[in-house]
C-alpha cells in the first residue's frame, strides 16, 4: 500500500525520522487553523493513516482541544469513557458550550469517572453553561482533574460563594472570569444571607496562581475580603466596562507586578483602590471603529491618572490597533499633536515631585488597511511618519526611554510600511 511506503526501507530507503514527521504535522495543522480559523475538516484525519508513528503524532493535535455542545456532549464523552478511554490522555483543553455542562453533569452518572480520566487536562472553558446554578454534586465532578492550570468561566451562575470556590483547584495558574453570576432568587436568599453574614468566608489559597483576567461586570460577592489568597499573582488583566465601574477585588496583592487594561472611549476607569503599585502597566485603548487617535491617547492618560501611584510605573506600554479602509492615506496616521499630548503626559510622570521610576515607554501602533497593489508606494509616507514620531517624542528620544513601532499592513501581506524608534 502507498500508505506504508513512507516507512518501508525497501521502498524509500531510510525511514523518515519521527522528529521530522512531528514538525511536518505541526506545520500542516498550524496552517489549517490559520487559514480556516478552526473551521472545516482537519487534514490530520487522513495523515494519521500513513503509519502507526504518524497516527500517534496526529492524535496529539486531533484531540488536543475538544469542544462540547449541548447536543454532542453526551455522545462524545460517552465514546471516550466507554469505547476509547485511551484517548483521554491526549485531551488538553475542554470547551463547554452553552448548556453542555448542565446536561452532562446532571444526567450522566458515569460523568465524574469520565472526567477524572483526563490526567493531562490543562484548560477548561465554561461558556454560558447554565440557566440556573448546578448542584454541589455536579460541581464536584468538574473539580476532578488535579493538574488543571487554566480555568475560563463565562456567564456561569453559582448558587453561592462556596460553590464558586470549589471550582478552583490548587494547581490553577490562570483564571479568567467573565460575567460570573450568583443566584439571587428568593429560594436561595437564606443561603446567600448566611454566607454574607459569616464573620469570614473561608477562602482558598492558590499559590500557583499567576494571572487573573476580569472581563466586564463582576458580582459584588467577588469583593469579599480574603476570598482568594494568591500571594504569587504576577499579572492582572482588566477589561473595562462602559456601564459599570470595575472594582478590583480586595484580595488582589498590592505587590502586583503587572497590570494590563483594555479600555474604550467612554469606559469607566476601574477603582484601583489606594495601595496598588504595579511596576509594569500595559494599556489597550479600544475606542471603536473610526475613532480618532486622540480618543486612544486620552483613554491611556485616564488609566494612568487613575492609578494611586502612577510614579511607581517602571515600564509603560501602549498598544493601539487602528483600522483604515477608506479615505486619504494621510488620515490613517496619528497627528503630531497626538504624539505631543502623550509625550507631555510621560514627561510629567518622569518629572513628578514624588520621584519617578519610569525607565521605558513602549508605543505600538498597528494600522490595518485593505490590500493595496504595488510593491513600495509608501516610501514618502514612511520618511514623513518617522520624522513626526521623532519630533513629537523628541524629549523622550533624547532621554533614551522610548521604543516606538508604527506599521501599516493588511491581513494577506507583510507590512507595507514600518517606522521604528529604538532605545540605544
């Protein structure tokens, strides 16, 4: 058979080394995901038929991520548990789509045993999983994997704070919370009141936790003191809302090294408290399609001014993505006054009476445009924009604290134009 020729010494000479086959298969799968954005059939199903060796390598990719929908969750997990338990060792990520977790946890007696098989499970994402809170027994089943490193909870409703804490394994390194809810129904009022009136809710200690992401609205229960102890937390990512002010939980360590903010025009700057002193601050101003650069830089300024100790920042990074698909090309670039406003803000930080720790500012601007015919029609623009950067940030360039990178690109090509300023 042609399928065996690749490893038949008589047909091909020396067999293809496993290391090379592994790289080839990884390149094929990466190309498929990049082209189809994880949609469409993967070619690995056919490649796996080449040989036993290639089959084993393909399994690492084919079963790496399993997405479970409400209409397939029972059949897929049943197949793995009863017919192909050996496949559980390849599963690293599980994505539960709406209602999938509720359906399997409440109706399959074998689910806890199945879930416990995933010894190498690295990440779970729950997305709008439940119309109502799951029972404690069902939640206990999801806590079975003891090596879980990443947990992503979106739109989950918990009966109470204890149920929420039961979902956090001690091995957790990354926690993402998006619109986490707690049952506010009348039938749950007695339990909720009992929890909130307790002298101190016994929280959990997560020594391995390094990253927390807070997206959009968060329930006030998360503001309970000592809910989570995470002494080694290194990074906090907050997406600001335009309707409610995000309040940082009081259990976030004041020694937090890195703060990342995604903020849009009109968003409410979070309440950072009075003690937070991150040394690294990254800001993603997301001001909407067609928004002026002034709005992006204004968002960045408001974030910095909202910090209790802005002079404690050592590294400030601002990342701006701008779309320009119509109008004159000149309108796609920031104005000199935009650069000067940001430069004035940074210089004010560096010259603070309280002293400044600022050693580096990084500005990255990515401008997306439609595919443009021609090879290099932008040489004149590149010279002009680089000169504008150098003039607008003259004081920062002279102080050797600025790194700037401005690119003009489209999805299907290399950047048309790039302007760089590098620290010496």
